[in-house]
């Protein structure tokens, strides 16, 4: 659309023409795993800088919201006339290191500062949608001899090379800090910005942000249900539906740890001389599949704690019914003795220990332990709702595929039995049990539903659980749980700035 207006400059008159200035946001993920698409987006104008006389009808004002759909095309109706004043306004806020050109503009036709809201779907979100907000984003248009070019950046963005800025934002679901890379298309004339590498800020060391005197029973932590079943093998019967019903996680133990999980359910059996995780009917022998090797899991844990010595990992090993298997587990764990927490007091209550007592260590609890040996790092586990020796956890799942039924049951249990600082750990089992008769309801499908509604389900709680137990844990839902430990203010975001160097 080209609308013409007459503008006067001294004694002369010239024609002002409105132009359709279109910039495109295009998914171009390079992280190797996530393939999100744009569902919609908006850009709310906080500040407007336009060359004099190029918007006489005030089509672009503070507070205006520019919306776009899944095509990612955002339109600004404004004339084009280069101005050093507009460029100066840009450069006062957006430095070279903060924009895709890594430079200062000489002239700009216009520049806007606003809040960019992107709604993404697909990838790990499946059919669900997630909103991400990037504040104080600047968008501007300049020109060369032959073409117009688009500038992008802001004070919360950092140029990382290859015409790319990495910008800080947040998930509107849980206010968890995130980063997204925005890359300007190849030549200066390109009006496209590629979206790349959506990552949550570093929650790897979240326990290290807590006071070391904090007791474990006063912490809210994500937990991984059947944590070793991120891969499936030895399935019986060997069918897709068996794998769908047996697989409960989508990421390795190292990745689960990195996104913030700290409590791990490991169900162990012996197969072909190896200790492996399993998810089967009748504990270890019925229909179902086996998963990752225990040694692989322990290597992941050791690597993680070596990199993150402020953290604590709780491993619950269960479902072995044989003293010989228990001895094999201990024999393997002896090779990881350096990371096992040990205590000569056989009556010690692990839930009442502080982070300072156990940081950098694994609390290894055996649910069917015939011979607990705390002095070697092997503690007993039991279900319950009262203080006791070693580790007591209230863990009662809801055997249903119905989300509303699960939510009501788990919150009722929480209200009656839960709360922090009780000398035992309360586990909120936010999982749906897939029913093989409902062919469509795989564990992953059920987890998507349960995880999607977690923020709403836990809103306005009067009591908090110690562990929120999840299938298919990911950074999005883990962040919501972790942030229950911190005040909801601006300082929280500062705690979790990215601490790793940007790639």
C-alpha cells in the first residue's frame, strides 16, 4: 500500500508516501533437536522514532501492537527517509555489541523499541503452545544505495558473530529466563531474521543459589519418574505399543540433571550380566521394556557433580527382590564411592540434613535394602508420612489417565499430608498412568497433558511438596518447580543469568 501526503519544506512541497515495510521472523533451528514453529507473535511499541514528516497520520504510536501470524511477517506502515536523529536515538541505547550489524547506523528511516512476544509450537512442545517475551527489543530500517536494510538488537542482546544476537527473555508460563538467537539473513538487504537456539538460562546450579543451611525437607525439587527409561530395549512383546507404554523420559540422566531434576527413580534388574533399568508389569519380569544401564547412569551423575559441586542428587533404587542383585548394585557403587554421601550414624535422617552437609554428593537409598550400610553410602528408603531413619518419602501415585482426577487426588494428599520441614519428603506424583486399552494414550502423550497444566494445577498452593514427580521432564516444566524456591522478583532473574560462554 502506498498512500501519498503532501509535506512542506520551507517554500517547496514534496510528496510523502506511506510504504509497507515488512520484516520476517523465520524458524531456522540449529540446535540439532528442537524444531519449533511460530504460531503467532506481537510487538508492542514502547518508543517510536520516525524521520520527520514520514508518519503524518500517526499510524505508529506508543502502545500500538503489531501482530503477526504463523507466517512471521510483521508490517510497519511508514514513509522512508533517512535521518541522523533517528540513528542517534538508536545508538544511544543499542550499542555495536548489542545489534546484528555490530556497528552504529549512519541514518535510519525509523526505529522502534518494544516488547516482542513469540508464541511457539511443535518441537518438544508438540501441539501445545508456549509464549516467550523479549523486552526492550529494537527494530529499525536503514538503507544502502540500492536497498533498505533492517537493524535488530537491544540492551538485553549480545552480538555473538555471524550477524547474530543472543537475546535474553522469559517464558510467560513460569517467568524462567531464556535466550534466543536472532540471525540477520545473509546480505544487508535481507528483511528476514532467523530464530535459532532457544535455550533456558542456566538452572544447572540452582541448589547452589540456596542458603547452605537449608534443610532438604525445606526444598522443592523436580523429580524424574522411572528416570532410566529414556531408551527402550529387550521389549516384550516387541511392539511399538510396548515401547510407548514403557518409555517415561526423553533425555539422558545428564540432561535431566542439567535441566534441574534432583530426585531419580531407578528400577533395577540384571540382564546378560549387566545391571539395567526396567519398566515392566510384575516389577522386572512381565510385559514392558528395559532401559539404560546403571553404569551409564552413574557415569552421567559423576560427570555432572564434577561440574556442579554445589548440587545434591538423590537416587532411589528399587524393584530388586534378590540379595544377589543388591550385592551387585553395591559392588558397582563401590567404584563411585567418592561421590556417595556417607554417615556412621545408622539412624541419621537424610531429610533433615542441610545442603552444606551433602553438597556435591549422591544420597543413595535402596527401597528393598536387606543390608543398609550408611557408613559405606547405602541408606534405607521407606514410604511413609512421619520422621524416620535414613529417608522416608510419602509417595502415592494416582492410577488414572484422567488429568482432573489425578490433580484432585494429588492436591488432596498434599493438603492433608504435605508441606515443608516435616522431617520426611512429600512427593507429588504429577503423572498419568497410560492404559494399554487406550491405544492412543502413550506415556509421552499423557506427560504432555500433565506437564502442560502443572503451573495452573499448582497455582495458589498453601502447602508445597518437596518433590514434583514427572514423566518426560524438560527445562520448561522443571524451571517452574525450581522457581518455587525463590522470591518472584526481578532479582530472581539475575540469579540465573547464563554462566556458560555463549557459542
